[in-house]
C-alpha cells in the first residue's frame, strides 16, 4: 500500500512539473509574434516585390498604369493633352520630347501599345538588367530629339516609338553579342513583332512612322553602344577547366619559389612544430610492490 502511494505521488509530481514548464514556455512567447512556420504579412509582401523585381515586369507595369491614368484623366476632364505631344521645330514642342510617350489618341491607340510595352519591357529588363535603364532612357530621348528635328510638322504622340526602340535593341543586341540565349530572344521578337517593320514606312499618314523609324534607329544605336556591357556569354567548360589548371599551376610554382628563396624558414617552422609536441608519462607503483619494499626496509632495519 505504501509503495502504491509513493508511485502515485511521484506521477502527480512529474505531471505537475511538466505542466508548469509548458505554461512558462508559452507565457515567454510574445502574443503578437507570428509562429516560425507561418510567414508574416511583411515577409509575404517582400517576397511579392522581390518576385516582381526579379521578373522585370514591375517597371513596365507601373509605366502602363501611368499612361492609363493619363488617358483616364483626359476622359474625365473631357480634354485632350495634345499640348504634351512632340511638335517638330517649335518651341512649345520641345517639352514633347519628354512627355509625348505618355499621351495617346484614344483607348484603341492605348490598348495597342499596352501589351507590347509589358512584354518587350519585361524582356529587356529581365535579360539586360544592368543596362536596361540606360537603354530605355537613351531610346526615349534620342528618338524624341530626332522626331523634333526631322519629322513632319504635326503633333506626334504615343509610346510606339519607345516600343520600336526596345524591339530593335533586343533583336540587334542578340545578333551582335552572338549569344545563343540572346539570339533566341531575337528570333522570338521577330516572330511576335516582325510585322512592325511596315510601321517604319510612310504608308499610313495618320500614323507617326517617323517615331517608329527613329525609335528603331535609337535601338540599333544602343545595341552597338552597350555591346560590351550587360549579360556576358557563358564560358565553355573546357575554358573553365583550362583556367583552373593554370591557376593551380601558378599557385604551385609560387609555393616552390618561396620555399627555394627561404628554406631556413620552412625548417624552422618544422622544428617549431616538432618542439611544440610534448608527451608526459605518469606512473603509479603497484600496491603489492610498495608493500614488499616497505617489508624489506623494515627487515634491514631490524
């Protein structure tokens, strides 16, 4: 009976201690902090932003939203922003060099430019991330300046010149760099927008073919100007192996030359390494052997 009571008390004691430990552990956690397995809202937003940035679609999407806001504002106010267009060889048209891609002639014009801006802009930023910003800026400015100098004396609006410039850059940059990956992009651009070549010809007088032509010329100029910047052609495996072998040979030769110039230092290092090793032996006499020695000493004294 006594043993059963002791076992029962010990079980109750263990359960009580476990309950107290679990309760203290839960109380030590902050109530508002999320668990480790569940990502926080901030982390989810950061992951979305990083994905948008990596994919290259973020900035083209923001630009498309901007030009839609411009068109919505025109419809809301019932007023056309044609004064922001590029009017060649006129003082008031100088501002159009910078603002004409933001203004469109209507929803049909805007719809025809929105999807190409997203596709081509995303491809440019994704594959040419290092130079994409400068390429877009140069196409925007140079095509606007050339339109202002050489185009017909009408008001030129729309982002089609920018689209032609980016398409032209993607096509010719892949050819100039002779990279199979970028050549594939060139072929894809040709497949999707090959018919755009007719847009640089003065077939339809209601279309600003000058913007298309000068945008394409600016894209070709950027392809040559940035031919040594941006993505690099991957090295073949045999070249990587050869460079690694040369590097290992140079390292080995440097080590041999260093040891030949100062052999005493290597010997001293070896001596120091050997002298630093110490072996200490401890021993203890056997109890029987010590008793025999004491017995002999007592007999000798007698």
